C-alpha cells in the first residue's frame, strides 16, 4: 500500500486500532481491486457488479448496524469506509451508501423485526441489492409533493407512480419505495421482479458514470401487506434515512478531494515549465496551500461530526452544515486540481476531472447546497425560508 491521504492535522493519530484495521482493509481492497477497474467502468457507464461479494466480505454493507449479520462498527470507522471508497470513485461510495444507509437503513430504522430478519442478513452478504426511491421527475428538493400513491387492496397495497434518478434502480432486487397512503408518506419494500415494476437506465449522464441511475415505473405494482414498513409515518421517515447517508458523504468526499490533491501535488513537483517545476511558482503554491487548508478543515469537520454521533449528540443541522460544506469544498478542490494539471488534466490518466464530474452530483443529491443552507438558516434564525 503506497497511498496515504493528506493529513496535515494528524487526525490519523486519533484512530483506534480497530478503526485503523477497517481503514486498511478497505484501502487495500481499493488499491488492489477497485482502482484498476474505475476508468474502464467510468468510460462504459457501468458499475463493476463483480466486486459486490468482495465489498460484502469486507463488512461494508450495513457496516454501522448492530446484529443481523452486519459488522456493527462505530461512526468513525463507518466514515473511514466511505472516505476510502470515494477516494476511488464516488460511484463506489454511492453504491454502498444506497445499499447501507438508504435501503438497509430504512428497513433497520422503520421495519418490523420480521422484515429486519428477512432482509438485513441477505443484504449484508450482498445477495440482495437494494435501492431507495424517493425523488420523482417533477419533485426533487420538495419530495413531500410526490405523486406516487399506494391504495389498500385485498391483502396488500397497489402502488402507482414513478421515481426518477434512482441509484441502483436497474440492478436492485428490492426497492424501498416512498408513496402516499391516505395522504401520508409511507415506505414499502418492493420486489423489483413484480409485474408493473420497470427500470430504464438514464444513460446520458456526464457525472457519476460508474453508477447505475434509473427512471422507475410503478404501474399498479401490488405488494403484500407485510411489505409496508410499519415505522414510516410521513416524509420525516425518509429524511431520517437520508441523514444516515449524508453522514457517509461528509466523509466520502474528503477521500475524493485527497486523491485529487495527492495526484496534483506530485504532478506540480515533476512538471517543468519555464525551466522549473510548476510547484515552484507562487501562484501555484497559493492554490496548493488553499486546497490543503480547505481539505484539512473538511476532514476535521467530518471527524467532529463522527465524535458527536458517537456521543449521541448529532443534530440534523450538523449534518446539513457538513454535507454542503464538504461537498462544495471537495468540488472546488477537484476543479482547481484539474486546472493545475493543464491539458493532461482533461484525460483519465488523472482522477481530478472524473472526481469533479462526480462531485457535481454529490453536491446536488441528498439535498442541494441551497437546501442545506436553508435548513441551517432555519435552525439559526427560526425562520423558514424554504417554501
Ligand atoms: C446521479 C444521481 C443519483 C441519485 N440517486 C437518488 C436515489 O437513489 N434516490 C432518490 O430518491 N433520489 C436520487 N437522486 C435525486 C436527488 O436527490 C435530486 O436530484 C435532488 O434532491 C435535487 O432535486 P432536483 O434534481 O429535482 O433539483 P430541483 O429540486 O429541481 O432543484 C434545482 C435547483 O433549484 C434549487 N432550489 C429548489 N428549491 C429551492 C428553494 N426552496 N430555495 C432555493 N433554491 C431551491 C436547488 O437548490 C437547485 O439548485 C439522485 C440524483 C442524481 C443526479
């Protein structure tokens, strides 16, 4: 293992032995198996499904869940998993976030004991893949206006509507579908093989290419009664799952940014112009210094958010602050690194442009920068400026 993320504040010294073990296991998987596949899959617009058993073997799926065949690691180790995965590509972290925090998370948070026993061990083992269908084509930042409806029919529910931009939609075995039942948003575990379920790949993406993103049709899908997640009681139930996934993003994007900066530092020291390494120019050093400072602040924020989570003191306003800050910082770093790589930076010999393209999505999904600023603004002022 040669890669070491930039860690100017020596946050590494704060890790426990167990956290280091988790980090090293994921890092070595990334070096050996994930990174060699990234460019091929990013170009093709596909996800390397053959890596799913190895990801499961590392205990990545449902990592923070106790029991049910899951690893049950603490918040810092969970964050480190996301950081190492996203260092390779945001597509890996997205795949794992959806499986872990959104699909398994919804069943763990809102499911019955029987639902947890039935799905979580199989999902931890990667034998059942999950997706999370909240967004619709006309309802993104405002998912509570969703049009998808469920109605009770003999022995179950019929779901009609559609979902858009659904990660893993076309490869999932089950999807947690959010639909209004008697005007209340509820979650349903939907088997994707049921009649009426369809998934079409959105194949013209310039971002998050190593991730399957789908448009999903729910054309009168009838699910049995025991597919309703009993703990879901409104849009807040869906948002609770999203907050778990956002925690992973806060850490994950620091991995992508660190990868960009590591490559760019090396490049600027070896690339010569005007008879000198470009790293010797003051304007270049100012950019490198600004990026290292911004990355260190983002890493520190992720760490402290993890500590608050460990202590049971994490508030949703912390998540909003760190999600929008860290995604924006990582995107800025990736764009600046691309600039410092010159023409070479527009090829896939280097990662910054690929990371930047991916981070455009990360900046938007799970709540755009505006939405999280407004959530934090509401927390600070007590005034709702969202609607
Ligand atoms: C690759 C990818 C994968 C995704 N995966 C999933 C998934 O697995 N499951 C899922 O359910 N969803 C998923 N999404 C959807 C994602 O969560 C939404 O795209 C996101 O919530 C934003 O919604 P929107 O795209 O409709 O943008 P819009 O809501 O239309 O927003 C467009 C712009 O308007 C701004 N805006 C909107 N309202 C306000 C306001 N009140 N004040 C100020 N500005 C405002 C936004 O900030 C943004 O800049 C995914 C998206 C992408 C791109």
